[in-house]
C-alpha cells in the first residue's frame, strides 16, 4: 500500500486524538500543538512519505497503537458513553496505524561523544526556567502563604529535627529514606521554619534534571546547535505541571535527576561501547541515593542492569561486564557504607532496619498484609492496571513515551530495548502495593527525556530558516503553549490567594505563642505544618500518624498525652481529652475538615 502525505496527515491527526487529554481547554491546546508539529515534521522532511508499506508493517503498527486503546477508553469514559468511546478509539487505532510507519525511517542513529558541552548561558537558562517552574507548581513556593501538604511537612519536620541533633528511626520516626531527610535538612539549614529553603532545593533538583536531559539529547546530535536548550526547558512546565507532581517536595521528585543520570550514563556506555570505572561508579552512587530515599524506586536501575548483563554477555565483552559490576558496587557502597557505619556507631542500626526496611516491606504497600488480602496474582497484575490509569491522567507522559519509542525504534533499537527493560520494573515496583497515591508515577518522568529529542530537532530545523526575531517569537509561543497546557493540572494554583490566616497551622501557632511552653502532640493526625509554623521540633518519637501503623502510633501518642508533659494537642476529631480544654477550631482550606487545638488546663 502507498501512503501519501494526505493520508499521513489524517493518520497523524488520528494518532494525536488517541493521545489527546479529555479536557476541553487542555485538549484544544494539545490539538493545536499537534497540528503545528505535524506540519513542521512534513516541512522539515522528517517523515518518509509517500512511502510503500507492506501489510506486515501495518499489522505491527496497529498492534503497537492498539496498546493505547485501554488508556483512551479510561480517559474518555468519564465524560462519554464507554461503548461509544471504545468504538471511536478502535477506529482511531486503525487510522493512526498508517502514520507510524512513515515516522520509522531506516536511519541508524549513533551515540557520539564530542566537545558538545553546555555553556554558561545554557546553565543560566535552565536554572531560570527551573526557578520559574518550581515557583509556579510547588506549594513550597513563596506564592503560597502556607504549605499545608502533610507529606511535605512530615519529611521537612524530620529533616529539621536531624539538623538539630535527632536521629531518624531512633529519636523520631518516619519510614522514608535517610537521604531524603538529609535533603530536607539542607532546606531547613537555609530556612528552618518555613519552606523557602525547600523551594530553593526543589529548584536545584529541577535544574539538575534539565541539565541531564539536555546532555542526553546531545549524545544523539552531531552539532550542539541541532537542539535548543530553551526548548528543552519549556518541557519542564509540562512535566512538573502535571497532576503526578502533586504538591512537590516528594521522594519521586528528588529521585528523577539520579534516575535520569543513570539512564544517560548507560545510553552513553551502550551507544559508544566504552565503559569506564568513573561512569559506572557514578551510576552506582546515583542508585544508592535513590535507594536511600525510597528503595522501591530503584526498579529502573535493576531492569537496565539486567539488560547490560545480557548485552555484554552476548557480545562476549567480559571487561565491560566486570567494570560495570565493580563500578556499580563500589559507587553503591560509597554512599551506603557511611550510612550503615553512622547508625551502627550510634547504636541505631536495628532501628534503621526495623523502620525503613521491615516496616515498609511487611507493613506497608507491598508486604504480607497485601498478599494475604488480595492474593499474589492480583499483586502482580495491579501495577499494569495502575499504569494504564495513571497514563490516562498524566497524558504528557504517554505522549512523550510514544514519541520516544517510535523515534528510537527507527534510530537505535538497542537503546530502545534497554529503556523498555528499565521502564517495566520501574513502574512495577513503584505501583506494586495495594495503596496508590497521585505522586507515584512522577518517577517515570526520567523516561520522557528521549521523547523530547525529536520534538526539539523538528523545532530547531523549522526555526533555522527564519530571522532571530522570529525565532524568539517561536520560542515565546512554545513557552506560552506549555504553560497553557500545564496550568489546569497544577495543584498549587488552588492555594494562590488563600491568606495564611485561613490555615489551621498558622492560626494554631498564634495561640501556641500565648504560653511559654510550646510543646505539642499531633494526635491521630497528619502533620500539616503544626510543628514548623509554631517554630519547634517534636519532642516525641511518634510525632505524626502513618498509614498501616495507626494503632501502634495512637497507643504511643495516648501515652504522651496522659503523661501531662505536653501543653497542646492537635486533632482532626473533637475529643473529650482529660486535663485539656478546646481553645480553637479551624477548617482546613485544602482537606476541608476541621482541626482542633487543645491546651492543658
């Protein structure tokens, strides 16, 4: 069958509709961007049309596109009849099958290492973009009067407490990794009783991710001018403005620069067939950093490591295999051994094992409780079902995954297989538990890097023919489109304009200041900033409630209250607490429930 440009255009539009979000405003912007991109691709000659396509190619194309159908059905079934959505989705799959073979041009793409390095202007551009993005999307931003997010507050409270001498897992309990708390301690070092320091740390994390993204793209181009640093930065608005970013200051957010760095180093190693101890050491250290933030986020590294093991074995490259294993282990040990030694020296090694490993594995999302209640088969199936649901919500990931996969399929299938090997265990381990939270899929952002590359190449090829003034206008338009597409998904916008006087943590902090004793118990309740905004560290081990450990924690917290050593108690339920009187009740603008403050009589 012969596919001409007209058929390609209609087929490409069908493919974009298959990926389009089910939102009138965002969907409209996405449709405009898609049509513009299709026209740019045609004008730049990045497609192979007209093209003679065999039935086998069309069949394979349909099977690949058909994988998008479940996501399409889930996305649109909320606003349209599921039967109609299914039929329309199937028709779009059939029509879009003609476009995919035209994108697949048999042009092997080599990975090259040259003097293509980022200059001062590039770094400054990415840093400014990171600052603007984080300021708009994070609840740690100065644009938000009070950060009331419970997860963000809990880890910040622990990080600040560590800075002030407490040892997590022994003196203060939380189940996340020690490096995540050390990152929070850096923020607390800058600004201990508000989130301005955390805001700066988030900007640096975003900046590092963008730097790795640009460096990864440079591996695939001959000239640095073939891509635009600014255009790459524009995608930060889409990636960080998605719903999976949630409110920011999460382990997934701080992990993606490290995962992206591992991906970059492995692409470089496989593409150039050069493996050095320095790069494998760096990959091992990055893996350890992620492991000591949330160990279930290391799935990507496990998958890529398995690929490299098979890859070097097939090539009979024993040297590269040995260097890879040795470098990874040494790099991992360089981060891990000091942590273990420090806890051992402080007599808290058992506390670390109990609260970080045992509690997370056997009492949390992926442990025995889950397997006994839903069965092993459901536990194995669930990550795939959750992935489909999350991709329906976070359409930006789906789009970039598809673009990157199609591009690598035509350019370098070895690297494509390696990334798929990393992607599957990445989401599998991240989503394996019974519970699921909106920020879980944000770790997959590390795999969107390649999807940005062909978009960047097409954009640069298109604007090269115009004057500098018109190029600046094109860059400005791309930035505006990215912001328009992202704003509806930014959860931080909900907090814009809400005065600090409306937040329980601020109102309670003013009442707590009325006495010289500020000691506080957050009873059966998540820490929403009560310790931070009242300028204190928790004086107890179990300072906040946690999932699946509530009974154990509540018992300990009842003991704190009964001891009479604490001046104030904060709850989310109105109790009769012996020896305490209710002095304040305020409705939280984020969660919607009432918060109660008690003072010791």
